[in-house]
C-alpha cells in the first residue's frame, strides 16, 4: 500500500469545488481511495462559525462555569452552546464534553475545531460527512473517506478516524475465514475506513502542512463481505450506557 498527499491545495473557502481542486492536482487510478480531512470538507461547506452565532443558554453557562472550576482555565459558554447545538446528546459535561453528534459519531466537543480556522472562531464538522463523501466520490470516481483527528478512551494520543465514507464498505468481515492453524475466525470485523483514516491522518499531519487530501494506492478491499456499520448502535453500546449514569466529582 502506498499513501501520497495531494500537494498544492490552497486554503479552502465556503463554496469551493473541493473535488475539482483535487482533480486538478492528482491523477487518480483505478483502485485509489481518497482520504480527506473533515476540516477542508467543512470549510468548503461553509461550516466556519463565530461565537456570536451561539448565545449561551443557562445550561451552557453552567457547563462552562463548572469546567472552569475543574480545569482552572477560562471557558467560553458560547463554545459549550455550540457543542450542545451540534449534538444529539452530551454523554458527559465534565471534565470534558463528550458528545453524540447528529450523524452518530461520538467525540469530544462534537469535533468542533479551533485550529486551522483562519478568520473565524470555530469550525463545525460537516453536517453529514457520509453525504459529503458521497458527493465527492461521485465527482472524482473513487471511494472517499472523510477523516477527523479524535481521541479515544483507554489510550493517550489522538488519531485519525473515519467520520464519513462512500464507495467502500465501512468494514470487512473475516468471520468464517481461517487463521494459520485452521481455526475459524468468529468475531473479527475489521474497521477498514478507520484503518485507512489512521494511515492517511499520519501523512496529512496536524499542523500547517497543508495536506488534507491523501490518496491510498495499491491496497484492495479483497474478497470479503462488507458492512456499512461503524457507529455502534445504542442498544449494543454498554459504554455509552455506563457514561450516561456516571457523574464526575
Ligand atoms: P482535522 O484532522 O480534519 O481536524 O484537520 P487538521 O486541522 O488536523 O488538518 C489536517 C491537514 O489539513 C493538515 O495538513 C492541515 O495543514 C491541512 N489543512 C487544514 N485546512 C486546510 C486548508 O484550508 N487548505 C489546505 N491546503 N490544507 C488545510
Ligand atoms: Mn478536527
Ligand atoms: Mn487532524
């Protein structure tokens, strides 16, 4: 497998034709997969926002006050308001905001970014990243994975994860295949889009590299069954349930 960053992409603005900007700078081949940082998808879709758009509710005020008293850092209640509005549910509101986004991805602060956002306070995730991936995939003729850098439980450090995808199943199912001892695999469903997102995010970088688009080449999904499921269904999610009943003190 090879990964290559698309070079020379400009700063992206609302209304930009992201597919055309990428197509002009890269010759795609059959089998390529395009991984794209959600940051630039959001920018193209006009998802920059200012604090002024989020007048804080009482709930946002009290969340910000509590966070400030826990962390000792000043917290803007308008940021808490933006997270609330971008979320279906807050699983925790202290010591950080763990949000279920409207499209099902669970992440801190609903994935709202404050870095790599010139001329605005905030950058919201795309409203429906898989719909964005679908449009880009249609225009470019290759599968597309929209990525974000996200923390994960149990481990330090952030990594790239898939928040939307199109033209490729979310995972590939190894169940029913055999290991080297001939033992049948019973549970392994590999999250292909997350693994591609992780590789691409490593190449894209987190700072000022200017390389949000990374093409994966010479990798094949192979002859496996695929599944569209990535975000765990509520009824299968014991961690979500546990967090709902947990109180930080
Ligand atoms: P996220 O992981 O989706 O939140 O995005 P990051 O802020 O970590 O940025 C990922 C990559 O995209 C980095 O290489 C950034 O420098 C780059 N990047 C972010 N915004 C832009 C942009 O508007 N234009 C270009 N060319 N690169 C960008
Ligand atoms: Mn991000
Ligand atoms: Mn990132």
